[in-house]
C-alpha cells in the first residue's frame, strides 16, 4: 500500500467507533487484570500519551519503537512507543505525545500530523492512564534518540507488523516476582508485550475492519 493511501484509510477509519477492550484484550497478559479496563482507575490515574507514528522511507512504511533505557522502574528495558507522562505545561494529551516523541527520538513535532487516537488504557504497575495517538511524518525523519531515556531505536515495517506470525506467546517474570503468560509481537527479535502489545492489538483490530 502506498503511503498516501494508508494515511487516507487511517484518517477515515479513526473517525469510526474504536474496538476498545475487544481489540486490547487479545494481547493482554494472562491472567487478565480487570483493573486495566476499570473506568474509575482510568479517570484518577496519572496521565500519559504515546504515538504510533507512520513514516515513509526507501524500504516502505515504517513505525518507530523505542527500547527504554535500564532504570529502577517497572518498565525498565521494555519496548514501547515513544511517549511519556503529561507535564503541567502540556495543554492536552496530544501535545504530550508530540513533545515526548520529539524529546525521545528527535522527530520535530511540527513535522508530525495527528490523525486521531485509540482507546485509553490503564497500566496497573505504574498507575498510568495512557492515550495512544496515531500520526504520520510526511518526510522520512532523521532520528536522534535521548540516551537518558532510550537505549536504542527499533523500527518495524508496516507490512511486517500485519504478519500474523509476528504474534507469539511466552512466560514473563513481572516486577512483583510472579510469572504470567504473555502474548507478544516479535519485532526485530525484540519482545513487545504488555500495554504496547495491547495498543498495537487494538490498532490492528481496527485496521482489519477498515482496510
């Protein structure tokens, strides 16, 4: 699919009702935490935003992910979409997504066009309500990561993401010392699980409907 065609399909599709829990739960760790879908917790949790960014390039349409730097926190070293917590100066969550993307991977926020957002998702381990936005850069970005927050950039070709063979399952040791069964996407030999996998699952559920 050509980049311009993809953007048109996404622009129209994101105006439709979102899959929400139906799309997210497919890639949720087992046993399923009902807290992830608790509307009261969503309303009172700390706010954050991430960006699913579509980029044109010589090798096709790609999406950038980050591997978080190692730190003392529940999401240390995990694969994620660029994004972070809402700051006091952010006038809304869309601004948060753009600001954090620029800070973490160096893509000028002015070069990004937002098309809409997916469903908010509550992340119990860090008590965050995260809103995923979908956007695109018209030109191939020149990435520059912030080494304080990002270990390295992981890019995924969009056509590769659509391949069902990317979906796998493994046992994961949590920060609480327990073991859970986690469905995940294998992207460039990296394990993408948890909230990021659930966000991708909702997007792919919507894509299947609109494409």
